[in-house]
C-alpha cells in the first residue's frame, strides 16, 4: 500500500524532521580564568549589614555597618597549565557604623584621630599590604599568605576588642579560600549545577555546613558573559559538648548572582544576599534577631585617582 504525500503519516514525518533540524544545539561552556603576568584587576566591593532586634514583636534596636573596599589583584606569574601566583591589595577602605546610639566613620585615605584607633588599627594595617595566593584556571584559591604586620594587628585587635575567640591566621586564610568560586573541570550546559561544601563555626551553638550550589543560567548582559546563580543551603550541627542553648535558628537564606566574562576570563560582578533570623528568650521576653547583609562586587577600570 502506497502512502500519499498528503497523508497524516507523511505530514507528521515532515513536522518531526523540521523540529529536529530547527532544534537549537545545547552549547557547553568551559568556564576558565585567562590571566597573564602583569595583569591587574581592580574591584570595588560594597557591603551593607543591618541588624534588627525585636522584643515580643516590637523593634527595640537597629544597627547598621556599611563598607566600601577598593581592592586590586595582580598576577605575578602563570605556569604552563594556567595556574597563577597573585597578590591582593586593599587600596582603600571606608566604613560607616551606626549603632543607634553612636556613629563611627573610617576612611583609610584620611588620618582622623576621632576614629577609635584600637578598633581600626587592623584595617589601617591591611591597607596597602600585599596578601599572596595561588589560583587555578578554574578559580580555586590556595596557599594564602597574610603579611606579618597584618597578622600582628589582627591579633592585637582581637585582644583589645574583648572577643572570646582568639585571632587565627588559618581562619582568615580559609575565609579567602571559601569566598572564591571554583568552576568544575568539565564543560557546563545551561541549567547545569555544581556544588561546594564549606563549614562555618557558630559559637556557642556549633558548626554550620554551607552547601553552595552554583548553576550556569546562560548568557549575561554582554557578549561572552555568563550568568551564574548561587543558592546556599545552611545546616546547623550543634556541639554536643556545649550546654543546650535557648537560641533557636529560624531561617538562614543565602542567594546570589555572578557574572563571568568567559571571553576575557575574569569575574566582572557579583551580588549576594545573606539573611539570618534567630529567636531566643531573655527574662521571659521573646526576642527575635534578624541580620541582613548585601554584598556586591564590580570590576572597574584601574585608576590612581582618589575616589570621593
């Protein structure tokens, strides 16, 4: 039996073949940094943290800290596999603190005796000092070295602040490693995810496990730029040796977006929101504490001019 070219079977075959031909191919991306000796990347980091305390549902205190950090990363050497030896320098730091009772302003470009010298000494030591580290083409950071004068200032600052937790160089090194976005070695298609796990001490409760899931969301706002989503799941593991605490975590949400210029091989921006809510009782009152921090980072042209 012959099949007419106008029969439903023939028409269905034509439609199917057209769909196969017209279907877009899923293009994989190999996300890699492309660094050369002598490269210097300038970033501006802005952070704002707002803490709100409520007693029996009524707000009793609000405080905020705003930071603006001008930071540069310079490439000293790159081996044949693309692994880079780099330095990081804080060019300028500006901080505004509003506790609700007093306000404190600090600008590393100004010598202001009104600023709490002991509290700001570690920041002054950090500005201009060179941290060294290594980074793979995938963005994984290792071998972080802290300048001796910075380590000394941080130790003295921790002691003078009355903090129960001593200064640890390893903690600061780990923070720099954990803040890096390490791409997988394999190619990624749009919608694919990969994960990293980090641990964060939360005294006196215990330790938080942060499962960071990154997702390649596709093209960003410019040619060659890829958009990467971040979603962090937070799980608290209580320390069994610590007495039971009445502090009860309510929720902890961390989400963000990164833009990576895959043609130039460098991160161009990031935007992360971290919101943490806890509850506890104090003298028969129900207390809730909310801390919301926004962090943005942008790659900017290098300049020797002072910013306003």
